[in-house]
C-alpha cells in the first residue's frame, strides 16, 4: 500500500484501513464455524467507524454493543436488529428500555440486580425480554490484566452458582426469556486452551439448564482472538472452532462469537510524521505529530506496535527493528532502505500541514508542492458510506523522490523513544526501538492499529482527532474527516 501517497493526500496523523483485509478476516472466522449454526457479531468497541460497520453489515455480520451509543451506531447503518447483542456491566434504565424497544436479539446480563431491573422495565413496557447471562468461569486467559475478564477477581459476569439461580428465576418470570448463555475470558488471546477450558465449564452448565427445561438456543463464546503485534503465536482458527465444538457435542445451539481485534486490528495502520529529533544526556527521542491521544495502547497497556519507516523514494516500507529482535533484524530491515529523508525546506510543511489546517492556520514553507493543496480532507464527508473510493496516485511522489537523502545503512541505527507532543511523560508510541537518523517530514507507519486505536482516541491537550480513510481494491476514500478547532469547542462556545 502506498502510505506515502496517502499521507500526502490526507495529511497526518492518519488512520488507514485495508477493507480487503477486514473482509478476509471476517470470512475466515465465519467459515471456521461453517459446519454449525453460527453468528459472528463484530465487537464495535474495537473500531466503531460507521463505514467499517456498514462494510461488515453487508458481509452479513452481527454486532456486539457495550453501550447505547454503539447500539445506535449499529442501527444507524442498517444492521439487522435480530443480529445485535447488547452487553456491558453497567446499563442504565434508559439504555435497557431502548434495547427492548429496538427488539434486538438479546441482552447480556451481568448481575442479579440488573436482571431484576430489566424485568421491571419489561413489565412496564409489556414486553418479553430475551436474555443471556454472562458466566464467569474463573479461567485465567493468560493475557494483560487490564483485558482479562474471566476470573473471579474481575468485575464481569457472575459465578456458576449465581448464574444457575438467575436462569431458574428467569424461567419463571413472565417478562424474561432466557435464550442464551455467554462467557468472555479476555482479549488478545494466543492460546486456545483457556478458551476450551471455559467452553467446557459453561457447556456443562448449559446441559444442566437443558435438563431443567430451560431452552438455551445461543452459546456465546465472546471474542478475544489475538493478533500479531510483534512475534506472538496466533491461534489457528480451525483449532479454535473445533475446541469449542467438542464441548458442545450433542447440543443443538447456535454458536455466537464476538471478534473485534481479530477482524480489524491487523488491517489498520497509523501514519505519523517526524517533527524532529532531540538528545537528552545521551537519550534519543524522535518526536512525531501523532500522540497518546491518537493511539493510547502503548501508554495504557505497555503495548508494542511494529514501526516501519516509509521510503519517500519508492513508497515502500522497511520494517524497523523492535525491542525483541533489534540485533537480528537491523541489517535485513534496512540494507535496502534508501531515500528516507527530504530536504529540510521541503519538510517544513509536512510538520505543520495537518494540525495547522485543522486549527485554521496556514502553514508556510519554502516548497509549496511538498504537500499538495488536497493534502487535507474537505469539510464534507462522502455522500455514501460505501462509495466514492478514489484510485491511489503516486505521481506526486516524483518530486520528493528526486530530493531524497542518500541510502541509510544498518550502521546508522540507534535506539530511541518515539514520542508525541502531549505534555505527559507517558506520551509515547514506542520505547527503545532502533531507527536510523530521521529528519523532519520522514513518515512512520505504526502497524496493527486497526483495533482500539481511533476508538480509544481523545481530544486531550485540545488536539483534533485524526482522519480515517479506507482502502479497498486499490482505491482510497475518506471515511472520517479530521476534526477542526471549531468542532472541538462547538458544545462550549455558546455557554461562555
């Protein structure tokens, strides 16, 4: 993919999503369960862009929503209500009422108190609430503690004993219809054994409930399938599906899974430009225009994302060494790297183009053609969610390529922290990565940023959130414009 051309056209920081990769991942998971009745519900929290959701809906995806806002997003893009699940540990009365009125597939309950509250709301509306109960199987997902959800110490779900009592109560209720059973033990899972263990525990409870004539129709295994950020082992989908199916031998249920990261994570890239370098007593920092408000995973979870230096000469990417394999990969990654720097005069516009225009400031430089007039998206968005893809065009790269710096060699690599402009020491995108000497305007691609990237971004330090674009079949289009200063203060300015 021609990241350099996309960065010139839309500015930076920038999120880029490969829709062909999203489609491939969705179909692969759907086909893994092809032998059984199944429903793949994309976890909207991973990437909530309307164009992403519409694209997946057209592939016949369902949706897992953990807020009323996500539920409304799914309905807005035309998702089928009978393929929508409403989850979350703290639902308000108005949210439960909206979900019931929307006639979605089911509501996942997380406590006895929530069940009683939903029953009262259903009675008031004279509706029968289809429910599932989230069971906490007390299985260690072997993942980051912030995204581990299947242990007794976590806030999610109820114990086997409590779930059993809740199902018996719901069966007797005139306003509750227990149709599903649910578990989700955590995210970024790279080992199927905890998933299989949890499926066995919960399927045993399912058999008990069937014996009590509680007709459970949906067996929801949650999400959590991991992706490769560095050198993680990835789950084989066939083994994943078969491990779950073995626990359901003899049971006629529809399997529901709720992937998020697996579908969009590896399909997204975050592009950011170098502003400059600095040294503090021998410590090297590469300061870029992207920050923790754009991509908070490294700061929040200590997460690692591969970083690639994009060559301006040929628009190719050469992988930069990561902490885990710096010595082994430096020669391989950069032996053919060439043309990675622009002249300082040309790069002065690259430093300022995106954010300055977002705030109504006209950037000046000695070379006006480094960032063309259309480098920033127009104020409007595409007329349709799916249409108006534009072919990628690399013709505007020739001028920059002719002025590229000499070839970089492995000898020029040195460790550095890649940091952003935010006034926090915790504002970093990478620590201790080996990169060559960089100049203002050099473009970095931060990989596997398609999940929990933009969806967790913020306006901290009054920074506009990045633009998002889609690339499908070699054509690109804007799917979320970059925010402006006026948009940031729109809800405040009339109240001063």
